[in-house]
C-alpha cells in the first residue's frame, strides 16, 4: 500500500503541474486572440537620409559550417541597407578548412563595397556567447542583428525591424522563424509544428501583455546599449539568448515580437541533430530557471502575473519531466485502479485532467489554422498531425528529461552545435556530412526498453479488472509506444 500511495501522490502532482501549464497556455491563447484586434504601427526612418539612418552591425556566429557557409554569406550580401551604415561581422570559431574558404569568400564580397570582416578566436571560451561578446567590443553599430548560419533573412529584413527602435524603451526586436524544409520528412514537419506554436501563441501571447519573452538566439536585433546595460553575453548556460533576455527585461527593457516578419531557416533533418538541439534547449532552460528564479521573484518592478508567466516560461522544458513521470507511472496506476475499489472516486476526479489535452488541442489548432487555413480537410489533417506530434514529443521525453535534470542539478556540459545540411529534398544525400556524431547513446537503449514497457501497458488493458479489461489508458499507451518506437528506431537507423 505504501508503493501505491507514493505512486498516487507523485502521479497526481505531475498531472496537476501539467494542468497548470495547460491553463497558462490557454491564457496565452486569449492574449494572442485579443492581440489580433490591435493595429501594430511603428515609426519609420527615412532610409534615403544618411543622417537619420542608424548604424547596424550584423553578427554571424559560426562554427564549422561547411555546408551552409557560402549560402549564408551570399544571402547576407543581398541585405538592402545603406552600405555606409552597415557592417557584417563573421564571428568564426571554426576549427576546420572552412576558416580558409570563408576568408576567401569574404575577400570577394569586400570588393563589392561591403564592410565585412572575419573575426577568429584562438580560445573558444563561452562558445557562442563568447564569440558574440568578442565581436561586440569592436562593433560599430548602434544596433546588433544576429543570424545563425542556417538563417536566410529577406533583403528588406533590416528595413522592417530597425524602425521599431524609434521607441527608446525597445531593447530587442525578434522575428518569427520560417522553415525552409518544413515538408522534408515527418521529423521536420513535427519540429515545424512545435516551433510554429512557440512563435505564435507563446511569443505573441506573452509580448502582447508585456510579459517576458526571449530573444531566440537568432533572427533578431538588439540595441547595443541594452546588451551592455543587461550585463553583456554570459556563457554559463547553454541558452545564452534566454539568459540575456531575462536580464534585460528585469532591467525594464521592452521586447518587440514581429509575427509578420518571417526569417526562413533550416530544420534538423536527422534525429541525432534534432536530439542535440533539443538537449541544448531543454538543459539551457532548466539552467536559466536556476539562475533567474530568485531575481524574477524579488523584482519589484514587474506584476505578479508577469512573474507567474515568467516562472512557467522558465519551466517550459521541465514539462517533459512531468510527462515522463505520468507516462511511466500510468501503468502501475492502471493496476492500482483495479486493485483498490475504494479509490474509484479519486480516479473519477483524475479523469478531469484529460482537459489538459483538450486545451493543448485547441491552442495548437489556432496556430495551425493561421498557417494552413480552416475547413474540414485541414482540420482532419490537423488531428493527424496533433496526435503524431504529441506521440513523438512524448518519445523525446526521456532524452529531454535527462537534459532538464542536468540543468536543474547544475551539471555543466559543452555547447554542442546542431549540424547543418543544406539538403532540401529526400533525393539529396546527407550521409556524407562530416559533422554527424557516430554511435548510439545509452539513452537510446532505454528508449527501446520504454517502447516495450508501453507495449506491456497496452497488453495490460486486456488483463486487468474483472469485466473484460480497462481500456481508459490504452490510447495514451499506444501513443507512447509509437512515440518511443519512432525515436528508438530512427536513432538506430540514423534516418529522419
């Protein structure tokens, strides 16, 4: 009975935390819908008047980007902005032959009149944060635009973002990520689905009510004085973007999110690349929770509601841990339910928490509808995508939970870059990519075991109870079986 009691307590706490997160998402949905009624206006600069146009520095932090470097520089060279007010810093921490090829391409671009330079370091301390900080020391720009190597801003990007800085309280302008290879595979479709939700409901929902949002590490512009005032870039977490974002907003800088300005980028096309990216994001989120929680709570200049949303924002990645706990304990709970008849009222109450899934379903539908349109056909496609996404997201829960626990317990690790491919068709091969990590981690073996565990969960539905089984959790266990099965098999075969 002690095991049953502990299982019920932990299971209930995790369900309640997931429900609270769902309610926060619902609140963001209401914020998002109300923001659509507002007309977003910004002042503009007279870009034909050199005295009015502000100086901008574009920073391109790169590290061993053989497959996308030429594409990146060719694209950035097309940015439409007065050349006398623009400089481009290629913050090149590379350790391979791309240092030389990048230098050669930069020399050619210089001949077109572009102010572009390659900045290298002998010491990669601080990783991306360290490179950004190093470049900032000599940056000429009043504003600092940052793009990762796989991002391809449109040529009018600066002219659509810089005018918002006429409001002197604005410290950051962040744009929405687009997806160059959204339809490459099931894996890219799932990643795009998740990111679209973040860049619609979460960023707009928080920003429209003045709650904290985050610079997403790329496809945004900083006011240089905001970076300095907030304490500059720091490399003590894996998500330096989230870290600096919170430090800036705690000092009363305002962020502006532009949903209508899309910046296309490449999604990871193989699961090992997606895993490394997910690990960094989720561990970094937990690290920033440790770093920022007390600063957020103690700050007297922000509202209680903003603090609550901030805490939940910093705990985003921890939801994977709660999902994993609920998943693993759901099978013992199935047996407990059928062993102890006097607990039936508890299970009736617990069934209420299925509403969390309903809330997520509604929130994601609003996002999906904005991109693909409404109608029965799109709604059916959405239902399939939603449950596919949820299954695979749960399949990542062990991997991401390990990242979260490492972050909360302060275990340090290197900044592992996500390999880029510049592959947009299944006909093109990615297998020769020199940056792909070889080998299977121990985590993958446990994901395979969890796949079998949830197969047992489905089997259990047929054998528990005295009235022909209990199938209430069968759909949940089926999704978990498929999710962990997809992640396990994809990791073994290194296919997307």
